[in-house]
């Protein structure tokens, strides 16, 4: 970094200050008692002259140094005191001496942080506008226990680590400084000197709440608590919201590629709010799930290699712009879920990796501390301060941005020590098993306290294994998540749908197997971004057959998803049949809506959403067997399944035909006699189908499929129908 001032015959403490190596600058700088009075000492590497206040005594430069002193026999100058100085370039400055203030962070805050129980650590660490004795400025605090010296550097001190070395708070490992006169908008980082190696590191703030536009990486001081929220009714109702028995249809969105402006630039959060909310309301989705908007340096990571766990990405605006986005969603009845990534972090040298020159946030042993496949580092969940960092991040998004939930990425990689590892590339736990006990403890604690402190919010797990009780309470041995993505159902049904219809009879179990475990967890049925990238093809082009059959297959698949037990998730573009795979580098192919097939599919998803949210039978018992009953799951020869969805007095009957062969005179059993109305038909001409259907059907007193009555139906090709008595 910057060259220290010339070494002279000085007190060793002064030499270490000038070389930016002193671990306790407050013991040297500022006001101190001496044997014959008091001394005020400042170190200003760029100053020509310094005085106290505008008309106070001038400080004397220690010859050939950048130290200035004022000595007095009496305690005539009270702290904190104001300095004025002129730099060598002629510029003039005035501020209170940072080294005339005492410690800020309380012992109790340090204790809670060390115990891993400081839920609001983000209010104490990082940068914050702050006032002491009516003197305003910015308070900085950072955890770096293995540093010899830490300085805050920024556009206010020439990015020079000699200018503002911080105070060590001892055993907590926290360093702090209050710099008077600074305002919101100033840029900063931390410069750290490693105690063992002597290496100098320049790092961005782990607790930073705003960052520069990429590729720049400095943190920015923000104005906190300035936004006037208008969603009080939503937040109040959420505390008693019974999400277990309410509809949840999630539209998964990557903000940077959903839509851009006419010049290809990212839209601001406020522009996105107006455009996206209007679309989501029209389509009938109840929630938006955002792929990570936590700050990240690399677009092609999709946000999953996070470097700013407390900051909405500046790609789309300021934190208050993001607050507007959430507020606007809530005022329009739309919930917001954020993809959140506590499983790993990137190796970028400016961020968390070897933060103070040692493996601080990560494990030192790469067998525990590195994801070989992803080129990322794994958090050390055994360190209280690391767990506190992640827990505080979860609280931050739920509390400061009013989010309705978090979807926790890559949970399986957190649970298993041997996740995606060769046989000799992992270390067993203390009992010899492959369970990551520290990560499990963290997840249980996080789920417990977030649900307690933010009732009505949900924590969803992306968990792809058969780990038991992911969504069961921690006091029964579960992990405590609200819901879990049903990756098994998603995999089976997509494998089935990619079969040519003539072969589907031999894969019928892939349609029905999921019901054997459907109520062991609280499941979300996900067709996410992961299914339309990396050569997996778009949802439309996974489907076999000619163009008509591909669209009919996809309409049928969505009909099954919206009538099958579990909450729903659909990635953007899938609702209108995007033909190409999703790419982070371009917007969706909205132009395809000029074509009838695509418009029909979009209309179908819209109608399914509205049908789903209107009928309690389709959502009230998503997580228990009371809401579902097979009528017939055995007709593999014709590739047809039928089932009942139930809630109280309401009952819907669903019949799905997975072949392109129309079935006339197809009899199914029904529980009660009467007139049955076709509520929905995925083959309707409204969806650009062939318009084969039933209208109204009268039951007959012919027992069928263990039910006392039956009806004769015409089943359209590659289509699903929904009936109601």
C-alpha cells in the first residue's frame, strides 16, 4: 500500500503508527496525560499545518514526521476537540479528532456476538451514521481477530491505511472507530495487517449495506431507517397468516434478465416493481421468489456467489429502491421470498476469503472448507461469530426489508460432510458419520429464532436428498424449515414427460411414486431455473412430439402441478413456453407471445393460478392426506391417472391423459350422484388446444373404482380436465 513516512529516531510507538503496524493506535494518538501535564497528538500524513479549532493553539510538527503535538500543563482542552488543518496541496479540512472519542460498542454486544446470539449484529458491525455528544459522523466496526492492525480506508482519507487505524476491542476480535464529519455516500474498505505473516489485505465490509456498481467493490455508507413503509396492514396480517393452509404459487425471477430497458440496461427496483407486480397480479401468482439480489461481483454466478450478505445489489438501485419494490409488492397483495446462500461463498480476494489473512469465515482444511465442484469456500459453522454473521443476515432481510421468507440454497451441501466429494476427500464428524453437526445446529437455531421473532414468514429448503424431517419442528428432531422443494417429484415427472407417449406405459410408476412420500414433508413443487440451463433444454423443448404435442404436453404438465398436493413454483419464461434455455445475459423471449401457442400456454397458467387460489380443495390440505385420494392410479396401459382433491364440502376431480389419443366413453368413479361440471380443460381452444371436452356430465348409479357412482367422459389428447359436482 502507501509508503510510510521516513523512519527517524522516535518512540517505537510512533514508528509503528507511521508504518501502519500499531495494534493500539488509541494509546498513542489523541489526548493523554503525561508526567508534566497533557499531550494531544495527531498523525496526518498529508497535512502541512494543524490547529485545535479555528482559533485554538497550533500543533507543533515533530521534525521530519507527520506527527503533530500540543503539550500543556493544564487540562484546558476538553474532548472531543475539533481539528482544522491544511494539506500540502492547499486544501483545508475540519473535523473532530477520531482519537478523542472513547469506545462505542458495549461489552454486552460483544458478549452476544461471541456467543453467536446477536440477532441484530448488523446494527453494530459494518458502517453506521452515528452521533456522539451531538457530533455526527460514521461508526465503523469489523471482526478480524487475527489482525495486527485494521484501518478504515476510503475516499475521505486517500485510501491510506495510515490515516484511520481502528481500536481493538480485545478478546472479541472486533475493531472499531468513529470518524466524525463523514456522511452517507462515502466509499470505504478495510485495510488489515495480518499478525503472523505481515501481509496487508484490503477487504470490503462483510456487513456493508450498500456497494458500488460492479466491477467496483467498495462498500458505501447508507442512510438507514429513512424509508416510509406503506405495508403495515400486510405485515400485521402476516403475523397470523396460516400459510400451511393457504395458496402459494411462486413466480421465480432473475431481475436482471426478466426485462431490461431499450438500451439493454438493468431496470431500477422501482421500475421493476411497477412492471413486474402488474404482470404477476395479472398472472395470478401469490409470491415472487427473487434469485439472489444479495450483492455479488459476477453476473454469471446468478447471485449465488454472494459477497454482500446485507446489501441489495446496486445493479438495480439503492437499498431504499429495493424497499420500494417490496413495499409495492405488499401493497398489491404479493409476497416476496429471497434466495439466500449460507452454504458457501466465493474466493474473491476482496471479500470474505481469508478475511484477516487466516481462514476466518471458512474451514482451514479444504476437505471441510472448500467446494471442489463450485470453486467456493464453505462456512465454518462451528464458530459462533460465523453463525452469528449468517443468522444476522437472515434477520436483516426479514426485518429491514420486510421480506416474507427466505429460500435457503444448497441445504444438502450443508448437511453432508461428504457432499459431492471423493471417498478420501472428507473428514467424518466426531461420531464417525457424514453429517455436518455444526451446520445442522446452525440451521435448527436459525429456523427456531426466525419463526419465533418473525411469525408468518417462511424458510424454504432447497434440499435434494432423503434427509428426514427437514420440515418438522426442531423439538421432534427436525430441521425446522417451513417447506422443502420436492426435487424427487420434479425429477420423476420431468423424466416421465420426456418419454414419447407410446413408451409412457412402461414408466407409469414415475407418475405415481411421489404420492408414497407426498405428506412426509411440507413440499413445494418446483420447476426452477435449474431445470432450464446447462443443456437441460427449456421446459417446452423437453417435451416430445411435434409443435402441437410439445405445447399440449406442457399444458398437461402444468395442470398436474397445479392440482397435485404441494405449493407451486414456476421459473420466469416457463409460463409462456420460452423456447431457448434461460441465459443471465439476455432478457426473456417475450416476442414469442406474438404466436398463438405461446399465448395459449400463458393464458393456461394464468387460469390455473386463479383456479388454484379460488378453490380451497386445491390448497387447504397440501401437506396432509385429507386433501387427496386416488380414483385410479393403475391405468398404465392408457397412461391415465385420476384423483380427488378435497377440503371440507368442496371436492374437485382431476383426470389426466398422458397420450395423444382421445378417450371417448372413459368411465371413472365419483363419490356422489349429480351433475358434474367441467371447470377446466387444458385442451380448450382458449389455450390453443383442440377444444375436445365435456361441458356437463350426469352421474350414473354404476359403482366404479370402489366409488358408488360413475360418469362417462371424453378425455382430450395430452390434456387434463377438472370437474366439480
